[in-house]
C-alpha cells in the first residue's frame, strides 16, 4: 500500500478530542467506508474513520505478514491469514461448521439460532471483507431491480438499473475492473455507446475453454422455454492490461504499479489460485488502495479540489449510537479503544460529527443499531438478511483440463441469471472453479489420503496418480439467488457478548423454498453438463454435513456465499424500509446505513460492485446535506 508516513493513522484515543466535531464519522474501512471517506475528503470535508481491527495491513510489511500467516496455516480458509482478536472477533468457517448448535459455543463470534448452519463469514480488519473477496464484479441485471413487479417474488427496489448506471461506472473505475463490454452485454444488460472498462478483460482459463468446447451452443429447457448456454468470462476486480481507450482515450491508471514483472504491490494478475483470501502481489483490489489514495490526496489535493482531512483511528470498536431524544438526530458514537487484542482493557471515548456513517456490513451494522436500542420505525432493522446459497457439484473430466491454472474463477455459465422461470424458482449463475474440488471435498489433501490409504500408492506412482486426479477435477459452484424474508434476520441478546462486553450478532437464516427449487434444478443441470462433457460425476451430499438440507425427499449441502445483504433495506417510505434511496435513515436525519444491507434484493450478482455504486450516490447526498 502507499500510505504517506504522516497520514493521520492513529492508535491513541487521545488523538481524537471529545470536543472535536468532524464533518463525518465513518464506522468501517471496507469499500463502503473507503469510497465515502475519499469522496467527502476530496470535497474538503473532515472525516474520521473508526476501524475495529489493528490496522497492521495498512503497510506493505503488515500485508505480507498476513500472507506469511496464511501460508503457514495448517487449515486454510478465508480468515486464516488473520490472527485471533477477541476485541474485534469475526466468524471463522471451522467454528461455524461445528455440528452442535452454535448458540451454545462461546468460541464462535456469530451466534446461529436457526435450523440451518451457514459458513458465511466477514472480515473485521483494515480493508474489511475486500481482504478476502473473490473479486468478481458483475453488475445486477435490469430485471433484478423489480422482481416483485415482474415475477411476484421478493421486493422491488426504489431505484432502477438506469438510476445506478453512472454510479456503476464510477465503481468500476475505482476498483479498476478488467472486462470487455462485448462479453458482458447479455440478458438486456446494456452499456453507454463507446463505454469500455478500465482494463481489458482477463482471458478464460484452459479449464473454462474445455468446458465451453463441450457445452457451448447447447440449449436447455425450463418451464417450456429454451435457453442457449455458453461459457462467458466474468468481470474481475484485479489488474489486467489498462485499456488505452478508457475515458475517451485518456486511458486508465490504477493505484500502484501495473507491471509485467513480479512486483511487491499492484502487479498484474499472475493467475494465483490462492488469490482468495489474499493476492500475493496485490493485483486484486482491496479498499486499502482507495484509502491510501484518499490520504495522499489530502496531503496533495488534486487540481480543483479543496484539501480535506482524514483521521483513521484503529483498534476502535463502535459500541453505541447515541441519539438525541428530542430531535432524533445522532449526537455521538461511544467507542471502545483497546491497546492490546489479547486484553479486554480499553478506554471508552465519545466522538462527534455532523453526519454519521455506519459502513460495516449487513450483519455488523444492524448489530450495532440493535445493541443501541434503535430498531427503526418499520421494525425491519436486522430483518430480510440475504446471502447467496451455493450448491456445489463436482466431477472428473475425461482428460487433463488444466485445473489449478488461473485465479479461483475466471468464467462461468450465466445464461440462467434471467428468465420468466423466476416466477417459479430462483435464478442462478454457475462458477467454473479453477482450484479443483477444494471447496467441496478438501482436495488435494483428501485426494492424497485416499490414494495412500485406499489404493496403497506411494513414490512415483503416487505422484502420477495425484497429478492425474487433480488436473482433471471440475467443480461447478451454483450461486443461487435468495429473496428477502423477514424471518431471516440478525438480532442481539445480552447473554452473548464479546471480550469488550459488546453484544455479538445472533443470526437466524433458512434457505427459502424458492431458492431450494432453484437448487434442485441446479443439481439436474450439473448432471446434464457432466454428461455433455463425458465427465464422471463424483458429487455426494453427506447427511452429517453442517449445511445439509432436504427438499422433496432429496438431500443437498448448501454453502454460504459471503454475499451479505438486506438487513436495513431501502425503500420509498419509512413504514416498509429502513433507509431511503440515498441510504439515509428514515428515523435519524444525519445517520447513513450504507453497504449491502441497503439492497432490497441481490439477484445473481456478487454484491460488492452494486454496494460500491450505491455509496457514490450516498456521498453526493452527504455533501449536499453538509453544504
């Protein structure tokens, strides 16, 4: 990262005076908080960012220490780079996957009270969940914005695709999306004439091409309608080749270096299959890049802008939103600032601002609001939790197909993201995984065990067997849409607290029948694809699996998608929503709840690009309010 030496990053609570009033106080340094802080500071505003994590990764050495931790971890998952921090705990997959009820397990930060156990996680470190995201950046489709009107399902947005189109462009610029417009123009998704993405699209992997060779131009039938399918590349939030035609021929210059050679930060994508959670050369976008740019701009303001100021206070956990009982406005935030992650010792301070922005995530933001006794006039605070339901299917291809080459996912089958069938069952997109069966079975470690223990292979014979098996593995991950349901929710309970005494989130989530109908069809779709490819289906769903559910007599293992949304949804009035189209609270005129929680539906797109676009819209509203 490129943080200036004297960039106002603070670890001392005394650096923030109780008498200081900022223009904006932002909770969270993920992509939502970073975009808003950057936009406000460029307009000359004074911003305080509160980050619950230690901020170790704000330096290159800190980022690389996370990489070292990940490489040395015996068990590798999205959270394994990050040391335990009981003062800013976060859910971790191994803990969430325990079969006993999670609400009785004090080792798991996120309490689960529903019958379904999700393994969805989020990251409470500097940079938020962009420190472990996959970096696929598709836009939502036009029909995703009005599912109630079109299909009788879910909730309509108070905004349309056209309302967000310019903000989608801004988000794609900030992230530095690599894609080619001709690959992304499908299912009524249109782009302005002459638009190009900041960077040229990344190529499909060899595995993608092998799958495409077998299924392209295939037609499948669903509820009497035929749908042609093909393999298409995904837009990616990682560095490719900057497009010289971008911005009317001005080209695109990303934050940091983009080099054809190996560099420490900001390199071009090198195809690492372990880019989730962390890219070794920071080719993948994370919000630390936006924050570094924002802090540099404060010191060296761009031409035509006024220098603002950004303070970042790390190890600072927002614990209460303080509201004036007469005006309903937020007057302050109570913040617990700790010295050492291993100790509960902390200092409680109060920070003041003209506006307040909760930019955590769709679980942490409602958790803080509910812990503060703020439930919203509509009663919907914390309700309508959404996350994509993933169903995995895996098979062995008949020949070597290049598995383990390329990033985790470069292409997929996305033709069933839209269609009239959505009135009956959920849509889905299909990710083709380049990293083998790891997500499904724990490969290649489980393959090694099976070949040794089950087939008595060792030495050169073992090496040949392992290479042959892994290089033919095909994993299809079906990302199935989940519509909002008020019973899927986040709550708090005083009996469940963390080391600082803050209430932990209590999550109740069940996969709706609408989504399970999509899952049942997805499984049959996978069988069709495998048959066309001549691939040997190895898919098995174990009833003892933590995500095992049954539907119409068949069992399925459902995985969480880490695509959290919906717990403070936007709408046209305060009786049916929590925030307005600017993500401003209906109940507290100087409070904004931003991020995926504001989204009324998620369709079949990863949520990061859309929530980033919404934050550009919100930043304009904040500046108007501050002026």
